[in-house]
């Protein structure tokens, strides 16, 4: 007897529970953001007003006072019109911040147009100060609230209860992916299979709730609020359309995985063709204007940071030299873009005989499943080196590699030539871009990641590179370094 057969008597009790629970926390979260952005509007406008009239003069200030009182409505309205409070963009991905930026651009353009059309004499200093400040404060606030949501999701709160639909392998892969990235808040509470006996799902602790014809009933039984059709599911267009009809009026979300697990963001577009929506996948960009701009920005930022941390570099250099015999800078040949080798620079964090002692430590390798050699408590690491690795300070000399154009600030992990020699064809795609000082691997666990996960993250970056993604990685790198998880 299936789980559905045993649970029929509970259907009326749990029907709609998942949707109601989701709506409650979504509405509370959206109201919290609206209230915060309203306060941001007041703070930004008052700051600009006081900057414009520092002596408290009231002459010519009536219009500015009115604008200051209207600022909360204008700013919140601009974000709302840009879709910044839609539930599907809150707490996940960069889309939420992109919409705040669009609100900033739209409101700036609107104020410029209105002032020109009505010949309003508005001081540029007022607008130039108020709107950018509002955008920055909203960015910071939304990020802080997002971290609160992510923290709650790690404890099982603010989640979406998901019924996964498809073949056994695709459902198991989807479940494993969602569990690994818990910050997305999607919790698989059951599965309806189009093929397979469900043995792999039992190992994952996911209850089998029937077949394709049982999806709606499974939603009611589990109090689910989302149905996810996994990639490769043998669900034809007619069955998928009928499933969407059956879910109408239940406020249950229907999502379909396209089967391109590592392709996302700007590369995916819906292209309607004679009423048939097709998923258009653009080619990844490995050259062109954006890459040139990325290279220029990398070198400029690396030079600026290098100059700022030069005193720190001198202190670390002295500490390494004084703590153990050997040079302060460790040089190693790594493989860069298109397989070209270069000399990577790091502060030495091991004793000088580290390579010679590696053979005797092979049996302690905690990354034996892949091509890397990692030991959590490596006896070859010096006390100073352990501290440097904990805060990733040993990587700072790589700023010189970035300034030389051999590396990027953000990119895949720079591999050793002996690793590259063992790469399979798909893994070699990591070499299509410059390696990075930081990357998705840095903010996702560093040395705690297994080989397959490291490769997957690097390939995800290669396939979906964008300026927005780079900024997100750089921002998250700071918190990853402070936490020190996976740094050894």
C-alpha cells in the first residue's frame, strides 16, 4: 500500500497548510522589506535635504521638504514596480538586487524627465546624494535580511515543501542538489515517479507517494506548496499542461527543471515560437568586449588593493621568514587560461621539505576521490602558515599574478599541470577562462568540498560568468574568509 493510500484520511486536515504557512512568512518578510525601504527613503531624503540646506535656511526649500516627505512612497513604489518584492526573487540569487538597481535607474530617469518637462529647478546635489544613498542602504538591508532567512533555513524554517516529479535518477539528483544548497529553502518532502522503483529515494529518506497521476493528491497529503518536475522526466506536454490545470486555484507553484543544471542567469531566455515556448540557451562568452573590460577592472582593482595592503604584506613577509627557514614567497607552476602555464605566487605556509614529505603522507589524503592532496591537520604546515591559511592571507601575493594578467580576481581554482594532465574533456572547460584569486569554490567550503563538487562549481562559473556574479562572489569571499570554513 502506498503512502497516499495510508494517508487519505488526513487529506482534509493538511490540504492548503503548506501554502498558508508559506504565504505567512513570505508576507511578513515582504512587509519587513517594505518598512525598511520606507525608512531608507526618509533617511536618504533627509540627508540630502540637510546637505542642500546646511544652515537651516527655509528660502526656496518648500519643494524639497515636500519631496522629502514623498521620498518613502517614491522609493518603495519604484522597487515595487520593478518587481523587487515578488516572492520568487526574495532571499535567493542576484535578481533581487538587480531589481533594486532598476528601481534606482527608473526613478532617476523619471525625476530627470519630470524636471525637464515641467522646467522644475531641482538641485542636482539633492538627487545625486539621495538616490544613490537609498540604493546602497537598500542593498545592505536586503542583504542583511536575506542572511537572516538563510540562517533560518539552515534550521528548517522559511522553507518551501516540494513534491519532486520525474524519473528516479533525476528526482534523486534534484533532491541531492537542493539538500546541498539549503539556502534556497526547497525541501523535498515526497516524490511521484514516472519510472524506477524508488530504491535510491529510500536511501535519501524521501517517501515515494505514487506516480504521475498522484501528484495533486500528494500535494494535499504532504501540505506541499511547490511541485518540481525534474529534468529528464517522462512527462509529455499534454500531461504537464493537465498538471498545471489541476494545480490551478491551489496557490501551488509549478517549476520545471530544464535539464541544464549548470546553465542559468542571462544565458537562458524564453523564446515563443507559434505559441510554443522554447528555452533559448545562449553560448557562454569567453572573449569579446566584456572580457576585455573584466581584464582591465581586474588589474585596476588588484593594483589598488595591493597598494592598500602593502604594509600588511611586509609584516607577513617578515613573519614567514622569521618563523621557519626558507623563502617567504612560495612559487609554483600552475595552469592558466587555454592551458598556458604560469608561476603562481603565495606566502610560504609549509616547511621547505613539504614536497619531499608528501609521499609518506599519501595514505592520509582526505581528497583521494579526486586529483587533489589535502590533509586537515597537515604536519607540514608551519604555525604561522596555519594562521595565514585560516584567513587566506597566504593568497595575497596572487594580486601580482592578477596585475600581470595571468589570473583574474574571480575565476576557477588554478590547477597544477599534473592535475590538468588527468582531466577529462568536460573538466578541461575550466581552462577556458583565467583562474581566479577567489571563486565559487572559495565561498562554498574550499577544502571541505569533494572533487566532483569543486569541478561542478568551477564549470558553473565558466558557463555563467557575469559582472553581477563576480561582485556577488567578491562580497561573499569576505564572510567566507572570516568564517574560515574549509581553510587548511
